[in-house]
């Protein structure tokens, strides 16, 4: 079993009005949601087989588009962000 460590340096939610407390809550909820997805679905074969020697940086990563209703709460935002990260992990490795 391999450990996964991920650091998201900057997460931009363009056009989403929120304060720093909401931002921290979304970050925590996103971590919980992503952990749950990885535990339930696992990682792709290519992702699981990668090692530190084969790190790939994606300086030209394309933004993910997430469309949510204006009244979406932090939990819904976190779930959508976690899904976007999960889908992107497979494409970038």
C-alpha cells in the first residue's frame, strides 16, 4: 500500500463569493471527500504504479469547470472539487 500526499497550493473559485472561514471549511470537506473516494474507488493502475522517481508536474494544467447552483453549500462545493481532482489525477499520470 502506498501513501498519497497532495498539496494544493492555490485553488481558485472564480466568481464565488466566500470568506476565509468558508474557504477553510471547503478545504477540510474536500480532503474528507477525496479521501472517501480513494478509499471506495481506489486509484487508477497508472496512479498506483507511479513512484517519486516518476513525478510529473503539470504546469499547463487546464482548469476544471464545475457548475453548481448559486445556493450550493460548502459540502456540495467540496464534493464537486474532490470529484474534479479525482478525475484529473488519472489524466495527469
